[in-house]
């Protein structure tokens, strides 16, 4: 939540074009953004941002994605894949004050099958979750 108690919504998009009310993330490292929000990646991820075919997935929140590293047990890490680095990567959001926050995450890829592993503050949300093309899953966690 933002200090005014509005939810913070992030849209991962190469064009920085997001639906109204969403803040764009195009893969840049942690930095201060418009509106005083500080968020970003532990390393430059701009080359990993993908914009998928809008005819396959018209929802801009689902048509765009950032590819991030599968965990070491993921089959993608055992095969050479230039599109997917097999090293951990972090995304951070600097909260305005210490407290408890609800985090909602949606994952998937409009065009490609993927295996997702994702943790929030050390709590595993998705652990080698297999998703088919244009299949998505969401989870919510309190941290």
C-alpha cells in the first residue's frame, strides 16, 4: 500500500504502457520512479522483457512479461537456453514503513510453456509450477 493506503500496482511492460492505475516496470534496476515509488530489479533485466502477441492475449497485464531465472531444479536450467538465465534474480519494492503487507502475484507467459519458482521474502509462492502457453496463476501472501 502506498502511504495514502491505495494499492500499489506494477505492470511489467517493455513499452512502459500500462493500464490506468498501474506503474510501469521495464526491467530497470532498483530506482526511484514517478510518484515517489522505489522499485526494480537487482540487475538490469531490460533484455528479458517480452511483449507477446495481442491476438493471443489481449489483456496488457498478461500479454507482457519479464523472463526471470528458474530455480536450479527446473528442467530449463539443465538445457542451454539463451532466453532464460539460470541464476537467481531479485525484484524489490521499498515499502514506505515497516509493517505487514499483502502481495498479489500473477505469473505465466502468453506464448510459451514455463516452469515458475518464486518466493516473496523467503516464502515460496510457486515451486516449479508448470504453466502451459497462455495459462496464468495468481497467489496472494501476507509478508
